[in-house]
């Protein structure tokens, strides 16, 4: 049985973030909402079975050993992928059934989040941290 990695090299995470962002922008520009399926399917596979095709292909282009790059925590990335997948699915469904406002609302959220993450601040990480703090405080108060 193969062991899942505890961390993911930052260039692979950045590639995934760029793919999400560019897919959303291409969807807006072309009106072809099926483009959203590329990051959606990849991220769903990533957080469910640990295989993200975008990251797998990007790994082929790493110049150094994966351990030589700044690591991103794998569990945190699974959480972020689940949030991105919800937004991408919401956008895909919204556009697919003709609810443009819903499609744009979800895709704007995921595009902004992915672009801000590319710039260095991870909204998903912040949400995950706050959620863990909330659970911790709740446990402390129940004792």
C-alpha cells in the first residue's frame, strides 16, 4: 500500500491554482462552461483518492527533487480542493441550467480565492484554521 505524502511541493499547488483561475477566466471569455470540468474533476479526484491529474502532469516538469521545494501541507490542500470543487461545481451547474448569476457568483468566488492564493494568502487555509480554533474552543468550554 502506498503512503500518501504529508506535503506537496509548492510549484504543484501553484499550478493547480493557476489552472483553476485560468479555467474560470476562459469560461467567462468563451462562454464554454465545460472548461470548468478540467479543474473540477482534477480537484475532486485529488481530495477523494489523492490523485490530482493537474499536479501529476506538473510534477513531470519539476527540475529539482520534490522535497527540495517549499512544502504545502497535504491535508490543508485537500480541504482547499474541496472548497474549490464546491465552487467550481456550483458554477458549472449554474451555467449549465442557465442561472448565470449563480454561475458567476460561484466562479467569481473561486477565481478570487485562487488568485489571492497565487499572490500568497490562502483563504482556504484561513477558514480551515478558524474552523479548527472554533472546534478547539468548543471542546474546552464543554469540559
